[in-house]
C-alpha cells in the first residue's frame, strides 16, 4: 500500500509573544490568549522564506526516507507565500536536494490547503505507478497586516513528505476532499496583506468544511472517532481545532499532540501537515491517524493514515517537530519583528 | 548580480559539490580544472557535509550596501572536512557567544536579493548546533 516513506519539518528559531504585539496596538492580549488560545508564534529570520524552509524540511524527509533524490519523480510545494510571483519555488527545492532534471515540478496554491493538496496529488501519482517517489511540501511565511487580528497568529514553518510504495512508514488508507466556493479569506493581485470576512471565516468556512470532510471520510471508510489514536485538524488558532475535534467527538488525548498552534501560531499551508509530523514523531506502529486540512475559499482534504513497524526506525533520523517548537527559541521585540518581516524599511 | 553568474554557482551554493583529485586526493571547493598539488586533470565529484568547525570569524559592523540592514553580523571560516575551509555568514546566533572550535550546522538560506525586482540568490549559512536542530 502506498504512503509516507519519509517526513521532515522545519520551524524557525524566532518567536514573538502575543503580549508584545498587543502592547503596540493597544489590544487586549488576554482575549487572544484565552479567546483564541494563542501565546506566541514563530517568525522567519530575514533570510528565510518558503523556499529555504522547504529545502530544510525536504532534506530531513530524505534523511528519514533514505532514498536517492534522483528517484523522486515529482516535487510539489504548496504555499500562499511563494517568494516569486512568477517562477516556481519547486525548481529551487528540486535543484537544492539533487532531484533535477528528470522530475515533474509544480507550485500549489489554495490558501491553507495548498500543502495537503500537494500531498494528495503526489500520492495519486505514486498510486498510479507514474512515479516511484513524490515529494510534497507544505510551507508558509504568512503575514498579517499590522494591527489586524491575523498578525497575532500568522507564523512560519514547513513540513515535507516523501510518498512511495516501498518501505512505507505510514500507509495512506483513504483520502477525501470537500470543497465549495466560500469567500472567507483572500488576497487580490499586488496586495501585500490578505483580507478576511471576520466572523464569516468561522461557521460557514472553517467549521462547515472541516467537519464535512472529517465526517465524509469516516463515513466512506466505515471508521468512528474512537478508532483513531490521533486526529489533526487545520489550526488557524488554538481554539478552532479544539472545537472541531470536540464537535466530531474526539477526546483531548487524540488531538492535543497534533495541535501546535498555541505556541507556533498559524503556519497556513504548513499547519495541519506540521501537526501530522509532530504526531508521527511519537506514534507507535499500527496507530490510526486522521488528518483534516482546511483552506479558505474554501475546501478541506481528509486523509486516514496508519503507521507501520518502520515508523520506529525513522523517527530519530532528523530533528523532531516538538523539539524545534520548544527548544532554543529567540524572542523578538515588536520593532525587530517589524524589521524582519519588512513592515518597516531602512531608508536607501 | 546577473542570473547567469549565480546559476553557474548553484552546484556549490545549493549542494556543496566539490572536486576530489583522482591522483592525490586533494579536495577543491569550488572545483578547478587542474590540481594545484599534482597537476592532475581528473576529479571525482563529492559533496561536503552540511556541518563543520569554526576556525575563525569576524563581526561586520560596516557592511556593503546590500547587507546594510543586517549589521552587525558574523562571517566565519568553517572547516567542513580536514583541510577544507569555506566562508559564510553565521546566523541565528548570539554574536558574543561564538567561539573558535564551535561546531556549526549549515542551512539553506537567502543570501542576497538583487534589489526589489531581481533574482533571489540562495545558498548556505552556518547556524549553532543546539536542542533545536540536533
Ligand atoms: Zn592532485
């Protein structure tokens, strides 16, 4: 059965606390901490972007997969913050890991769902036998406008998955997709920051699609919440994935290992794939896992995965996600954060 | 910074590709056509490891204009394999805690932007080894 042969994640070292942002804009930090369950978020260094984080996550996935990069037949990068407007991120990644030139390469976009979209397509190509291995990457360095609610959550990170049919560490048992036209969040051409529909992003967008996708894949596969050891949901803040899990009937011990957002923030395309990487770091052979992404616009991809005996052999071959989240953090004040993110510029 | 110039350097900047003399074993980074130790002209392609030891470093406080918003920053000489040293920036580090002999990892980073409209130049920079990445 096809599935994940190797995986890797990358989280920058820099962080900013919710209090530091709230102080500048005169907002109430407690409402973000209690209301949205956000404490701090990751910030990319000035020399980090979707391409650099994708390369690091992909190299870690290769360390775990232990395959020659020339055997990778597809490199897909899903993001809404590709560094170039025109010129693929994927070609840089493919060149950097040594997968060029006989490789199919594409960048995916679908707000926060672009990462699982890349996984979905790479998985399909592997299943069809068209390619031996496919590399799917989920990465974002998303921005919120200064003072906007999104500024408290928009964070940076990447996760990479190598899909294949041999030496599989995590079998993919089923996939599902649920999608409608729902304008909850968008960014028009040439605009620097996204716009959103405020409360409209909740019920008709995130919850409708996430719950429908989870219920749809469970119905089709004949599974129930209690069958799963872990469940990972898209996490625009700490609260939404918790509410989605509760509405579906999942218990805290099933969803808390895959919910990184309280101290990571929202890594957009990276969010649920990074949650999956944290779960895979500690999963035991035979664990059943539900992964449900969400992308504004709007849609949700569902995956049912089961770890094999090989998961134990690969977990220790690259840095784990929780250790990157919790260790050797470097805190920024708002001024330095604003400089790092290009919100203020030095005069020429 | 012309696209063709950085493109020619991708094998070194992206993959740390070096050339090992097939006669005397000396390693060159970047590769060269003739071995300066034995004048041999045949080389084997090898990849340097993405880690090394800090041999020396300096703190740049008056940088060239393209790096003006990064100052102060560290540039180090790093030994990746015995006898072979590379030069690059050291980032994500406390400048007052750098020390000669320190083990460093190399990471893929953005090196330079060619103004607001030009190409993005990527390559390696060094970072400390700690609980975050080991
Ligand atoms: Zn020689």
